[in-house]
């Protein structure tokens, strides 16, 4: 089982990033996908989740209207489009599949 995130980086406030999570080793289309984020010293936060078919999504209140989760089951890939980024969005972002595992994370830094 492998989950590999990419797309993080440094962006100015108001900017955008699109995170990807490529999955392998399990039947991707059978599982809901989650994006979490974690800041050192704080509990991890569920940012967004998407159902296995992609027809249901949930978002943390802090990112509603700014972030969009999606998936492409043919490519075994989940995405997190992040717009209007704010300094408080700075964190390590992980994709996670319940009872399967999570990736190593990708750093997102929002700074001017």
C-alpha cells in the first residue's frame, strides 16, 4: 500500500495550490479518501473527505468555499485544490484512507 502526496510548496496569501495523492496497492475506487493537515504541537485536522464514487464531499468549516476535494478513480488519484490560501493554512497535508494508511505528507507554506 502506498499513498504519495505532491503539490505542496510556498505560496503567497491569496494564492493557490493543487495537491495530488497517488494511491497504489489497494482498490482505490472502493475507499473514501481524506485530506488531513497537521501543525506541530496541534492535533491533526480533517480538511476534506470524498466518498468512494466521488459523489459526496465534506469540508472543515475553515476551508469551505476555498478548497475543493476531487478524485479520479481511473488514475487512483485524489486531489485537493486550495484557493485563497491564508497564512493559517500552513501545515503538512496528508492523504489518508481509513484502515489502509496515509502518505508521508506534503508541506504547504503560505507567506508573503
